[in-house]
């Protein structure tokens, strides 16, 4: 099947007439053709968003919310179909694919609810006859550049607040997972959203993304992806006067203290490190264990990892599917190779040898043991099913190890000590803190983001999303 760009309320062919074939990381099957769009396609979409802005911002919040709710209802009716398609093109398990689609629905419903919330405040004046108040106003057309690892949730958590606060949108989806975004755009089209409010252009990030960042009619850029690309976007966007929001890498630690429930801690490490094939910016990458329980934890972790089913993610008992692409598989394998020279491989580290899975990009869940955090596998984001174990003398050494990274997205502590849990909350250098839960847990109604080199700009999701997608206008009203 051939899919098209969505511009000014219509499905249109790319100017180039060229298309790229989308294929599944599970078995290589073809999933359809998507436009290989050009700069002209991006410019057409931007002009469409610019033209629609005046009408869209003039609608009431309740009117705008009605389109979010209608799109959510359409996605809800097709949740299993969309979850299945998501799994086919990204490789996470069918349970995760359906769950992510349900999360997108929840995000749309949450931001529709924000239509009834305060968007300003009244501020006392020094003059008794002056009324001073503020209101939030939209920015204009915004560019959304999304990643492949959450191919429906991330586009929606950018799109929903952009729309509810009155902005129009040009979206650039990840090359590897276009169909998930197609489902979102199709739902809004079916919901009858006015032409030009949402535009989606499929194609290369170098072409479409660069035009979004450079074009003066785009007023803000929200990006999720690698640090290298994100920092390049930041420099160029700021130089053109745009607002910028970046969500990038993580090297997330799980600290396990001696008083922790070991079975619970092992379960958190496995789910945090291996679900979604470790392809999450919040994935558990480093597990720092207090030395008193280190050997027992390591033994149990290896035993439980050996029992995991790795294979076709469409089968309900599969725990972990393939990497998203051959390129991603090769990247992970290259870092595993480096890890074998720097640390001790405890389990995994190879591709699967099952003859029925040779067309997919599978890697065994992998566990390393290291003595120093100077190893590449302890410092670089791997974005694959690789966990690194490190022994710590006590809590204080563990927190020092945990903070020894350029990233600061998420972290977790396993303990029954409430005093140390509170100390951890205060001392850990991350944007999202977990106590006795996975590093990967993130609910849609709360802020999402990190510190250091993990994030830049205002937080995504929750009520704080308004900070990025609006600006403040201050009004003085005096009596004559």
C-alpha cells in the first residue's frame, strides 16, 4: 500500500514522486511505501500551518478540545489494530504496542481536559483602579520531530498540547515508524479537524527536519532523539529565534541497597532494562548493587534473564522482540563488543540462532559486570537490551556512581529505608526519581524530562506542557 503526506486537510503525493519502503524488524515483511519528501513538501506544509493559525487560535478551548476527544475515540475503536501495526513496524511486544496506543488515547483525553483549566492569573496592582491579569497565547506554527521508539505516544504527547493551546503543527515522523504516526493523523482527519491545523510530512530528517528548524514561519521546535542531532537542532533553532524543547539520551541507574527485596529489585532491573528491547531513553542501563547482596542479586538476575522468551513479539508469551532495524542492531553489537574488552560478560551478547528468526534483528538480553564506570558501556547510551552491573560499598558510594554521568533523565532506588529514600530524592541528579519502581515508569499527566545532557527547555507532558507551547501576555485595564 502507498501512503501520502497530509497537508492542508488532504492526502497528497510528494513533489518528488519518490517513496521509501517500510519493513518490519520482526521478519523483514514490507509494510507499505511512504513519501520520500523534499524541501518543497515541507515548505508547502509550513505554509498550510501558517494559513490555518488565525482560525485555529480564534476557536475556544472547548472547541479545540472536541477534536482531541473525537480523535481519541477513533483511536480507541481501533486500538488493537493500531497496536498490532505498531508492533509490526517497531518490534516491541503486542502487549506493549496496544498499551502504548492506549497511552496515546489517555494523553489526548488529558489535554482535552486542560481546556477547562486556568490559563492566566489576576495580579494585584499598586493602583486601586487598575486591573492587571495575564493570559496564555499560542506561538504559531510549531515543528514536531519525533522518534521511533514510542512511535505513537511521543507524537501525541507533543501534538495534543500544541493543539489545545492554539498552535498549528507540522510533524516529521521517524523514518522507521511512519505508519504509527499515519494512524494518529488519520484519526484527526476523520475527526474533521480544520484544514492546515495538522500537517504531516514523511521523509528524511536531514531534509524535512532541517527545513522546519530553518524556516522563519515555524516558531518553535520540539524534538525527541539523539544528543548529536538534538544539539545540532538547538544551535540552528536558537540562531533563528525559535523556542526549543529537546528530549535526548539517558544512562539511567537502578540502585539496590542491602535491605531491599531482592526478588522485587531483580524484576525491576529486568523490566527496566529489557522490555521494549531496551530501546527507551528511560531504560535501566546501570544497576548499582550494595556489596552485601551483590553476589545473590547477580545470580538471581542471570537465572531470571535466562528464562525470558526472546522472539516474535506478536506471540503473547514473548517478553522481548527485535531491535528496530539492522543499523540499530549493529550499533548495539558494536558496544557489546567493546564491553567484552572492558568488562566481564555474564550472559547474552549474541544474536539469536533460531532459524525461524533469522530475518529479524534479534539480540540476546545481555548482562555485563564492570569494575569501573570509565568503560564505554557504562558511559554511553546503548539503546539496546544491555545491563551493566557495578558493586558499591554502601549507599554513599552508590549515589556517587549514579551521578557520575553526563545524563540525568531517570533513576530508581530499591530500599526499605525511608531516610535514605528521601536522601536519594534530594541527591540524585535526574529529572525523574523512582523509589522501588522501574526507571521507565512515566505517567502522561505528570511532567517528563531530565537534567544535564538529557533534556533542554521546558518539560513535556502534564500541566507544565503549557510552558513550551504558549507565551505570557500581561494586560493592564484602567478605569477612565
